[in-house]
């Protein structure tokens, strides 16, 4: 017996379901992204970096087609290779890729085609891709949003906890986590310039030299360029590499390398930290007192070069007893230090320290890498295949970051919001006058058209000089 509703009670509308033969898609935005990428100079370098694959002996359609399919999988937000099955039922991907999307097993075989030389090429491509998009943004963005022509690279490492016992390279790291290790280079805009994937017990910072070369290759010694990193990168090989490339660096000081804590008493000219009017206004609104901060410096003489003196900038923050969790004791200074080769006659100590502290944004992009592109875990047993998987994810990351900055340069969104706005668009595919037409709702149409025109490279663009033409 059906229970009757009381008058005034709300119930959602019940629809009658009907089957349709119409070709419908929930990801119309992918067609625009694919079109813009394929018609840009970026496509040439991507194609050249992929391992060759015959188009005649299999149904995959060659390595470029497979690469595009995997990029679309990352851009759409798939969590694993198995999610490619979802694309096999989508008429948009079938039409755009000129045939059925490949099975997960085929994509796994493609990733296993990557060898050392292809991984090297793909890292080189990532760096050139990022720089080409930077040049594009310098040309097209309003002046107040244009990126600085001087490149800033932040390198950081992270672990990837795995649950499989047979994944090549898995090992326990210093934190006791079983998995793999990666090192990634981002610029200040969030574009990836290269990634390294290695065994889980790799020492943090130890694989960065090839990455530094990729990031700054092609730049002249006298060009302004910057490097920021944590204390894992505070050692001789990194410092010598940066000096040889003419890079201005700010690196967190490692006490085991520099013994900087034992030199704090040598600093006698501590300078008070100057807060901006904005910081003071914000603290006042929140009813907070800004901490007392002072900054000083001394010179470190490395044991590996007696004729070199490297400035160490030390920031000290006063901590009250309650902040230290020791109510019975007086307050004390908490110290933090960086090494740098900045000219401290031309740049105040606070400016140098503030510049270094901006590297914290790299941690946001590492989180994006893990949660936005599902690099928490890897799909293959072979290390080189997983390495290729990570590199393709970073190409997709750069594409979505390009979209984000082009559309909202003052506050670019991360992948989750970009997908909701530009990728997950319903559409209907129809054939008219021998032409495929994708019909999308009016409320999305104008925005997609602006995206399409906003991302197009001008044929005369300086980005073509990046080796992609």
C-alpha cells in the first residue's frame, strides 16, 4: 500500500526514463583542449619525445595518438589506467581519436616502451614546454599579470607510498614508508620543468643535478635566473652546479653541512623585520599580535673551497613560553637560516628571506601532483613505465595550469575547479553536411570560445623559437 504524502511536503520530481541513440558526452571540454594543444607548437616536441610505435601492426594508431589519449585521461581526472574503459564508451573520444580508445592493457604496453633516452627527451620537453608557455603568457596577458622574464625554479622531493610488493624500485625510506621517490621542478607560476622518479630509499636531493641542467639549459650565464630549495639541496655538488650556470640561489641552510647554529653568536647587527601595512592591518582585524622578528647574517667558509665565502642569512623569531609548550621557562628565539649568493649590498636581508619563503608554494603543486593527477600510487610494475606515467601527468598538469592562468591570471585555479568549469561540459555529437558538430549548452558556449581563442599561439609568437616549430 502506497504511503500518501502530507500536503505541503516536498518531494523531488520523478522522471520517466527513456533510452536514446543520440551520441552524448559528459566531457565536451576535452575536444577544445585537444584541438588547441594539437595545433600549437607544443605538439611537435611532445610527439618527438615519445617512443616510436608502428601504426600498421596494431590498432593503437601510433605513439602520438596513445600519448594524447593518456593526456586526456589525466586532464579528465582518471585515477588509474583501468579508467580508460570509461573513454571507450564516450562518442566524443571515439570521434576525436578517430577510432575506439585503446584498452588499459595497450596503454600499459605503451608506457613500457619508454627507455632511458625517451625519459631524458620527455624531461627536456617539459622544460621547453614550460618556457614556451611562459613566453606566450608574457605576450598575451595584461601587463599587471605578466610573469617575470627571469625564471625562478623551485625543486622539492616527496615519497609515494605504494602497497604492491612487486613494484620495481619500492623500498623503505628514512620515514619508514614503503614506496617510490620523486623530485619535481616547478617555476613560480606552477609549470613543471621536469620530474625524476627513483627508488624509495633514494636520499632526498641526490638526483637533482640532471633536473637542474634541464631547467636552465639554453639560458645564457649572464641571464637572471633563480633557484630555491630546502636543506636537502645544501651541499657542494648543487652549489657548484648553480654557480657554473650563473644561477642566483637561496637554499635552506643544513646545519650538518654549514654548522650555522654554532655561528649565530657571531651576528651582532640584528635588524628588525619590517611588516607591510597590509600584514599589520590583517593582524589588527584578527586581533593578533605580529611576532617579533629580527634578521642578520654571517659568512660561511665551505671546507671544499677555502677561497669561497657564502653568506648565511639568519631569521630569528621570538617565541613566548606558551608557544614553546614550556610555561615554566622564559621565552626564547627560534632560528631559521638560508645560504645565498645574492648581492647583499644591493638587496636587503629581508628581501632575500622573503623571496626564499615563497618557495612554499611548490608544496602546493606537489599536493596537486598527488591528488589532482593521482600520482600517489603508480599503475605499473616496471620503474621506467611508472616514470613515463609521471612525466605524462606533468605534461597534462602544464596544460591545465596554462588554462588556469590564461583564464584567471590574478588567482589561477587548481585542476579540480578547472575540470568542473572547462572539461565536464555536456554535449551532443551530430553529423551535418559530412561534418561532425558538437552541440553544447549556451551557458558554456561563449566561455569555451573565449578559452579556444585565448590559448591559441600567434604564428609570430616568440614561443616558436623554443624549438617546437
